[in-house]
C-alpha cells in the first residue's frame, strides 16, 4: 500500500484518465505519463486510472496492474492514484491486490454487473470485498447498484470503506445518503457522466468534489469551470454549461458509450495519440468525429494538448 495521504479534500477536481494504447494495442506507458502531467497541471487532485473513462471493462488484469504501476510512477507522490476493482468478488479481490502491489492508494469498487438490487446481498458483497482488501475502497453507485440508507451506514462503518462515487445524479437519494453519514473521513463525490453538468446541483447538496472526463480533452476549460464552481459563480457556470458542456452532451448522447469514446477521440484530435477505444465501446462515426472537431474549434481548443506550464507559454486562455 502506498503511504500517500488519502485525504481527498472537499471541493476536489478528480482526474479519470483515458487508457492510451500503442499501435500494437499494448498500454502506452510514455503517453500515460504525458496525460498524468496534463491532468495534474490543470488541477486534478487524484487520478482514478483504468476506471470508467479508462475503459475498465476492456482491460485484462495484467493491463490494469500495468496502468496503475505506470501512473504511480508518473505521479511520483504528487497525488493519490486509485485503481479499479469489480466484476464479481474473486475478480474484484484479485484486482485490489494487484492495485496494492502496483502502489495504488485505494480502489474504486465497480458495481458487479448483472447483479441483483437486493440490499442485503449488496451489503454482503461489499463487506466481503472490504474484508479482503488491503486498500481503502470507494463505493460506486450507478445502473444496477445503488446503496440504501441502512446499507450505506453499515458499509461506512467498515474501516476500509472511505467514500462513495455517485454516478446517478439522483438528488433525493443522494441528499438522504449525505444526511445519513456524519463521518468526516467518508467522502462523497459527483461522478455522473460529464460531471460538470451536475456539479452546481450536487454541490448544493454538499457533494462538492467531482470527477471530470472533460479534464482529459479540454483541461483548460475544465479548470476554468472548476474555478467558477469553487467561487460559487453560478452565472459563469450557467454560461459555460450552455456554451460548452451542453453542446458536448448533445454529441455524447448520440450513441451509448460515447461518454468514453468521444473523450478519447477528443484527446486524439488534440494530438494526444491515445489510440482507439476497445470494443464494445463504439468507434465514433466520421460525422460525429467532425462535429467533435468543430466543438473543439468553437472554443479555440483544437490546439495540441500540453501540460499547463508549457501551454501557458505557447498560447492564451479559453475564449468562452
Ligand atoms: O469511472 C467513471 O465512471 C468515470 O470515468 C467518471 C467520469 O469522469 C465522469 O464523471 C464524467 O464523464 O465526467
């Protein structure tokens, strides 16, 4: 286990990097380091590697471990690195042990897909995973798995369960969950698709940290949005949402899976060389790719992606 402090302060911007591939399909370690620099330089306070935006469902156990190790080396102690664990108990336990060996600080526990909604079964599943885990665990609710109040209270008592990522944006449920947990060690974060869209609403419930897939492709904008968010500048956030986020969401919603595929394509369009997504994620059509290019150009972010210090010396800010 890494000895990096796992404390995720309130109001953190969390990075979920895409997984870069070489031409032969192997993990592109050098590109991984470049991406880490970009995300950290624009304000990511933790990196969740090989998670949703990182194509978790498309990676082998070895690849996931390699990704975590590469990211831990690239971040060199500047931020905690989270791996992923999931897809059934034996697999999840194996993933968390591999993440620990690779130096991760914690893991994001993906819902076991194809599973029941029955709360006692959900409780038992995550308790067993936490019991077996050498690392702290962040729960993740979306799709098939959400945590009832009692389930969450019981899980939050476990010393290795440290937080909850919400992928639902279900305000009523989330408010009840936030109100139920009084442990300052337990953190909630907004991990909805294109999380900026929900940031103002969920921020007002006290869920003030969020994961940003946009930080991969338009880090300059994601940083500016986060500055407005931290300043509670609702007018600026509304303008950014209308002018930048919603046009992206319109593209994203054209095809299931585009929340990841278009992020990766956007990085490629900005010279990131991260390769294509793996199936079953969809390859963007030519028309959607061109529209994505136009979206980038509309906000003057069709320039090469660079870590912030390099980019600042080369060009000005975002024109929105
Ligand atoms: O593992 C995941 O679900 C994610 O990749 C989360 C994303 O960063 C999501 O919050 C987004 O699309 O902004």
